[in-house]
C-alpha cells in the first residue's frame, strides 16, 4: 500500500460547524502518497492528487484509523504529527499549533523511504451535526538527500471525516 502523511492543523473547536479548509498540500515538498482505513473502509491518495478521501462518520462514533504513509526515495521525514483539525492548517518547525486532538507524534527518530503504518483511535464528538466535518491532518519535517533543496516543513489533509444526515426520520 502506498501511503503518506500530509497535514497539520489548528482545530478551532471540536463542536459546532466546520470551517473551510484554509491550506492545501504544497507542491514544493516531497510528493507523498498514502492509504487510509477508517473502521475497515480503505481509500488511497496518490501523490499530486488534489482531492483527499472522504469518510462518513456519526457523532460519538469510535473510529479506528490505519494510515500507511509512503516516504519517497531519497527523502527522510525528520518529524511527523497526525491529528484532527477543523479545516485550518498551520505548520511550525517545532510541531503543530493547536492540533486537537494530536493522535500521533514522531520526532527525533527519522522515517526513511518506504511505507510506515500508524494506527490511530478517535471518538467523534457527540456535538457534531449533519453537514459538519473534521479533517485527519498531518504536519511533517523532511530532508532530501538527492536534491539540492534544504530541509523543510509541510502540512496537508489526509482525509475528510464528514457527518452524514440521517435519512428516514
């Protein structure tokens, strides 16, 4: 499975309506790909794609998220943070600002080229209403050995977790 982590976030609040996504995966960072599985449903994201996978969730749902991140050749992720956002992304050299909750952090032990698996758990807030969403996001720092680029940081959405309207009521 090809996989990638892409995003960092500043969730405004885990209740109320969703905010529009303010950022996107930058084109100057390494092009990453990933597969994300939410409660048994798997969707892939190809490097360079502009549309992230979308998963339907319910308020209060206990989610098991498996993320397979593919670090490309000649690239090392020097730090990686995964968490939930409310549509606002803001990378910082020392990690995410207000990613809430922060589901995983890996700093200090680099991730080399290849596929790396992360298993995450999150309970969607019971206050989420139909039509609202949260984003599974990542922020990472990287270095590239085969190019003359200096180390950098990046961020992006991995998946959209949207609350669906209940039909038949």
